[in-house]
């Protein structure tokens, strides 16, 4: 009996120890990233999303000649075009058209901000090297008309830019043109206004550019509008009921937001603005403003691959880099 009692005592102590330590973070938060080249030759890429096979799906705005596309990149770095021919135009010395995309359960949800469409594509059977699909056969729905009809800006504007799924299964879309978040109902696809993102100052638009759900709330990054003043971009937190408040402030020209292994936000700074966008002034920062990687050329998206590994997209260079720490 004594030996049995000792065993139970040891087991009880072990359980107490596990319960006291199972809240520890699986990985330390990044302090500095190391970057290596992974993919080159992308044409003005905007957004990316990873699937369960480790494949990266990327939106390419193209060259401004109605040649936007969605490409798939294998974990080894081989690129295959899934579909091309999306409208793209040159404006203000940049190419506009496709925005971000999101993969979930064998489907891609693709935003085309300029046209105001949300495309939905079944990619479950698509493999590296397959012939590309026909754009006319990809399902699309008009979301821009509904967003403009809400008359949230003057002049009326819509630019669906990024998207995520909420805990309720609905799709949440940040619209950079109307400075708002819209909810697309999972049952019928109907849209509704979920939240408006406030301006940082009276004369500057918020321009939301990224959205994630951290397990309890949505986090939204903002770019701000012209004159792109340093320190005016913010991260906002949005409750599941749509209440908006500041999460952190004094950032500059944020183009995306991602979550670490511990669900802590990381943000991407596109550039500093002076006489135009200053070359190689992009950065990755943590929520405290600490610089994790700098001297970047117009980064537009960051995605957590898993563990200590991330991918970073450069619009200007047409590259994906692997990041680790």
C-alpha cells in the first residue's frame, strides 16, 4: 500500500506540474528575422494564402494590361498559374486590380478590388503543372455595388482588399475604399456592414489593409490615405459584435497583419513617404513597434508558415522570402 500511495502522490504532483505549465508559449516571439530568397519573378504580387499542403497561393496584379493572375507555388518553389486574365490597370505609377485571397477547405476566395468582385474557386484537385483554368468559368459575385450603396465615403468608393473567416463561419472583408468591414453570410452570401474604421485625423482616410482573428477579436491594420503621414497608421481591434477601438498606434503605412505562433500580431510597413515612397524603407514590426526586419522594398503581405517560419511578399521586387528567427 505504501508503494501504491507513493505512485499516486508522484502522479498527482506530475498532473499539478502539467496544469501549471501547459499555458506556456510554444515558441518565443521573434526578436529579429533572417530572410532568404524563395521565389522570384512574380508580377506585382499583392496577397498570399497557404493551404494544408504547404502550397502558397498568390495574387499577381500583373503589368496593367488586363493580365492579373492567381498562381500556386509548391513548397519547393515551383510556380503554376491557376487562372489569368483578371482586369489590371496602371494608375499612379502602380498596377491595380487583384487584391488579397484566402484559402479554406479546398476553395480560394479571391478579391478583385478595382472591379468590386469576389471570386470563389475550387482548387482541391489542382496540381503543380496542370493547365490553367478559364477565368469565365470561375464563380464571381458583385460586392462593390452593395458597398458603394452604403454611402460611407464621398465620393463613393469601394476596394475590397483583405478577408478572413470569423468564429461564426462568416467571411469578413475589409474594404480599403469605404474604410469599413463587411460580413458575408455563410448561408446565403448576403452582405452586411459589420464595422466602420475611424479616421486617424479629420483629413486622412483610415484605409484598412489587413484583417485577422486572434481567437477572441479581429485585428485590422491600416495604411492611411494621402499625404501618408508617418505615425498615423493604427492597428484596430474589433469585437465579434463590431465594436471598434484602437489596439495600438503610431505606425506608418501598414499593408498587412499576421499572427505569430502565440497569436501575437506582426505588421508590415510598406514604406516611408517623402518625395514618393522611399526605396527600401519597408519593415516588419511587432505590436510594440520593435523592428524585426528592415530595408524592405514595398512588402505587401506576411504569412505564418508554422513554428518560427514565415513568408514575406514584395510587390516591387516580385519576390517571396522565407523568414525565420
